[in-house]
């Protein structure tokens, strides 16, 4: 909604929000186009209890991961997912999949037809 308010003339509005639910981290991606809305959630990864303890004290995952790994600005270097998968997956790669999936209701004609959505 914030992106729509800032740029009401845009063709698409995208919101990405990462977070933690219980012991898992993941992101939600929402894309809006005219009256069509697509949503998807990224893959998730369990967070070790030692890191969760710091988060419960009010610290961010990125700060906890930087302290654990010694990697400054780890969010832009693969994130927790990149670190724990040894680079096989990265924060960017799992967000990319969720972004593509969030576009399905907007871009796929059969999906729009089945849901009676007019573009």
C-alpha cells in the first residue's frame, strides 16, 4: 500500500517483507496490478535457538548472523539462507522464486480466466 501511495501512476506495486514466525524465517511478497493481487511466501529456514534468543531480546536476524559469522552486512551477501546452505541458496534466490509465483495471478491468462479476473 505504501508503494502505491508513493507512485500511484506505476503499472505494478511490490511489497516485500521478511520476518520470523516461531523458529522460521521467510518473506512475503505481494504484487498488485490494477485490481489484481498476487501473493507468495518464500522458502523458509529454521533458525537455531541461540540466534532466536538474541532476536527475542530485540536484535535483528542480520545483526545476530553478523555476530555469529563475522560477516558484515550479511543481508546483502546471501543472508542467513546463504550462510546455512553454503551458498547453494541465497536470500535473493528464494525471494526471486516467491516474486515469480506472486506474479502468476497477474500474468497468466488461464489463471485470470479461472478466477474471472479482467485485466
